[in-house]
């Protein structure tokens, strides 16, 4: 895609004003870093608060009779049991049991509000329209709202200064509140492992809200570079890297997101694409799975590094799906897919870095304890 | 000081050449988090990959700018890779080479030429 074809979020001019370095990402021109730099942005978000423009992500409203039950035909998740004012992590599956995208589903009373990845937005919309419209569900892409994420231990104080009600929200709560005089849809969630909020704000007030938050001395703008290192330390998957259409949710170590009611023996077991494969994987186990990886040296092990059980020889037993330097950990961190039996934390493996096998240990995820307000 | 198109700077010290990366290169790389230096007393040929440098963004190679022998490396930047961003054209030099034929230095850009090179 030529740069001219890239889309811009409503905050584009503000990013430039803040000195952002812009890069193409999922069809949008997005800030990868600001003058502070990736490392300090990461540390600032963990220590105080960071503001992210995530307006490139797809915001979709689903409404109609039995909308939750209808959506369950696309995700192996308990949507029917999701209480009003609550949000839940989910993923769309395919007929092979693989993952087509991951998403957040919020129950906002008379409708569901879902947020999907930017790169999968068109495919997800087509998938939902194709499957849900015949069931009488209206699928509406919300294009008149921007999406901001405010993350970090200082997020509550910074947002509560504009809207005291958010302080009462707990992790994965959603609420409709008034901020700067306009209706915002707020969730207490994010993609950093920190406490924080995602705020769906009408486009005409998005820049004002960003400026109001940035006016708080604890809040700094954070780019995609630090967003990636923050989510990696938090052990959170990036669609297209740590999970994809060829990996089922059990292999992706996302079984926690499949509630009992959708599993074998549950009241609404199966009924989603690839159910046979996924339920069999839940019942019988899988021969590979996603794990955390902690390289022992200083050298980062990046995506596609081949993993081995031994320092020399032997077949490849896995590969790195995401890897880099973890600023809070103070060393390299990674996630990867390894063969069953080699997935236990503490297992010694070897990664091929520039032709040399370097030691790496299977590690517990997350690398950095979550700061959620439960 | 001389400069290569690979964004290295070269400084002659007697019969040695000190090699590092330019401020421009360090800015482009972003925060450096890992540096792997060659062993000392190794013979290298021009364009051999002698250093691996990794930033928060990506890994890059640094090529030997000249034929010669690596005689000293800067362990301080291995211990604290952030020095490469702090003082790339000073304390954060990478290695020193013993070079037989100093005349090859004439092939490289001077400061004015390098400035033109990075602004073009």
C-alpha cells in the first residue's frame, strides 16, 4: 500500500505536533514513538500513565434479539452469561479450529460492543455480517468514535480528574459516562498488563480529550513500539504473531478464555467454528503450545528464532512468535510455540541466534505482574 | 574523523583506527539494548560482519570498514548498551583496528560529505 493510501486517525495532527515518528500500521499512519523514545515510554507507562491512540481498531455495535446467543456461534466464549456492564476477552475461530482474530466483547445493556484488531477489521466485519445478519442482528461499524487507551498506575487518577465515576469501575467493567460533556464508552482494560482504561469518544472531542489527559503531568503519549514491549512483558498475544489461523486456542494457551459452558458437557458446548477440533484439543491435549521464554544472555530472541531441546543437533522443537527487550524486566523476553513436554516453566531450551545456539528457559507468563484493579 | 555510508565513524589514533557509529545512526536505531563485539586479536576483512547491535526495534550488523586486526573492544557498551545512545561519537566507540594501509581512509567521507550524505 502506498503511503498516500494510508488512513489517518482523528489524532493524526496531534501526533505530529507531539513529535511522533509515524509509520504504516494495518493501513493507518500511526505513531511508533514520540521524542521520549520506546524505552522511556515503556517505563513511564509502568511507573505513571501512558496515553495511546488505538483509533485504528475496529469498534462495532451488535444489536438485536438474542444478540449474545447469536455471537456465540462465532466465538467459543460465554457471551450469554456476560453481565451487563462487563467485558470479556474472546476470539473468532475458523473451521480448522484456528483463531481468525481476538476481540473484546462488552455487554452494554441493549447491545454488545466489540473491539477488533485493525488489521482484521474488514474480515471480522464480513464474518459478523455474514453469520449474524441472517439471525436478525444488526452489525454496525462505529466510525464516528475514536478510541484512546490510558494505561498505568496513574491512569485512574488522571481520568478520574475529568470523570470521578471511573474510579468505581473494576477490571473489565464497562460504563457509559460523560467526559468533557460528551458520552464516552469506557472500559477498565487494556493491552499493557497495567491498570487502565479504554475510552471510546466521539471524534469531535477526541483531540480535546487527548489534550486534557496529556495536560496531566503524569501522562505521556506512548507509541506502538512501547505498546508492543508492554504487551509482551504482560504475556499478551499479538494476533498474527502469537496466534493465527493455523493455531487453535489450546495450542495458543488461551484455554482460560473458553468457559465451561462452551466445553464438552457444558449447557452450550460447541456451536462455534472448529468446535470439534477445539473441544478435542481441550479434552485430549495438544502436541505444542505457547509459552513464555526468557533468553539467558542479553541477546534478544526475536520472532522466528528456531528453538531446540539441545545445545547441538536434534530436531527443531519450536519457534519464537514474539520477542525483544523487556525494559521492565531489564533483559530479553519472548513468547514461542514449543512441543508438548517441553512447555513446563524452567525447561532449558536453545534458540538459534545468528547461527549460534543460545540458552533460553521456558518461563511463567506474565513476565511482569499485572496491575489490574480487580 | 571519517565516515562510511554504513554510518560508522573512523578516527585515526597512531597506527590504530577507532570505529563507532554516528549520532545519526544511533538516533535511527533507537534505544540500543544489546551489543555483541568481536574477539580481540582477530583478523577481519573489509565488509565482514563484526558487530551485532540490537535496538528496541531491530537487529543490525556493523561491517568492518577496513582490512585489519581487531586489537581492542569497548566492553563498557556491552555492559551498558544505552551508552551508544548517550555518547555515540565519544565514549561509546566500538572497537579499535590495527590497519596496515592507512591510505584507504582517503576513500571515506569527511564530515561535510557525510552531512550531505545523510541529508540527501
